[in-house]
């Protein structure tokens, strides 16, 4: 018996439908880097196949866009390795009605993956030029359910709280209290915790006043810089 293809909860924007240029590379990335490493959620795999990762990079970096590693973007920041994007997204266990907060928009690639799997995404980036670049690419691709704010994401976005899922894509010394406060009951937060260079991925799940904590993979993210993160 064949299983039906996973469906995404937004109409595919026009550019995403033009799969011809990146489709085979994205499918190979999903097979060799994600399925091979036990990423199994069909919605996550479909979203990673759909988003044109190369468009989130500067033109000179595009030949490596689907390679098995993180890549530099503007302002000394990085776009995470595809496997890390998939692993973090899978741990958020998103449904199509979830409201998501992302801290560290960067290129906007992870925001696009989250946006295909949830109702809407609020993403906060501290660097104005990165926020503007991400906004441009997401607009070009037709994403209408991502709002990007510039500011210190360690404080979250109280006006739109609580969130069903919170993803922090920069490394923190500990989970910011403001973000824990903004997590809905049954909400999930994924955040790299450690020192400024290396971290482990922590998944927190709120059950009433209790937080379940589970560390999974080792990882390397740029530092989360802010009031409830690392100093400048
Ligand atoms: N998710 C991104 C990768 C993010 S790299 C992508 O898919 O491309 C981490 C980002 O976090 C950087 O852009 C950095 O500027 C940003 N950042 C660091 N501290 C922050 C803070 N306190 N608030 C918001 N963004 C922050």
C-alpha cells in the first residue's frame, strides 16, 4: 500500500513550484543527509525538499548550498547545516495550527522551513541588515506567514505570546527566562545550550508548571548575544 505524499499547509508559492533547478539537489540532500541519519517526520522531509536553500545564500556560495555543512552568510553569521535544521525542526513536532517564535532569523532559511509546517512564524534578528535580507528572500518566494522583527530575541515577543513552539538558532548559556515564560502549555522549545563555541541541543517541553528537559545532539552555533544571553 502506498502512503499519500505529505501535504504542506500553505499554497505553494510560485517560485517553490519551479522545482527544476534545485529539486534533484534538495532530494539528494534529504536522502543522504537526513533520512540516512534518522530524520523521519515526512512533513519535515517534504519541507526541506521544497525550500530552495540556495536562494538564501549570496550568489558566490550557492554552488555549495546543498552540501552537508553550515555555510557563512553575511555579517560573520552562518546558515545551519541541513541536518541541524531538520533535527531542530523535527524536535519541535509542529502542527499546521502552531504559532512559532524563532530567535536568530539569519538568512531566513530556517524561518521558511518552519513557515511551511505551522500557522505562522515570528522571527527576531538582532542585525538589521540580516533581517532585511531575509525579508526580501521570503517576500520573493511568496511567504506571507512570517513576520520578522529586529531586536534582542532573548526577551522574546510578549505581545504575541504564548507560542506553541520556540526555536533559538544561536547558542545560549542557559534558556532565557523570558522565552520559558512565553511557552504555551504543551509547548516545545529547542535551544543550543553550552559555552560560546560548542553546545548541546536542549528540548524543553512545558507541562503546566513543569518543564521536561532532554539533551540530544552536540552542535556549534554562533552566540546568542543579548540581555538574557551572552554579553556583546
Ligand atoms: N536560522 C538562521 C541561522 C541563524 S545564525 C538561518 O537559517 O540562516 C544565528 C543568528 O542569530 C545570527 O543571525 C545572529 O545575528 C542572531 N542573533 C544572535 N543573538 C541574537 C539575539 N539576542 N536576538 C536575535 N538574533 C540574535
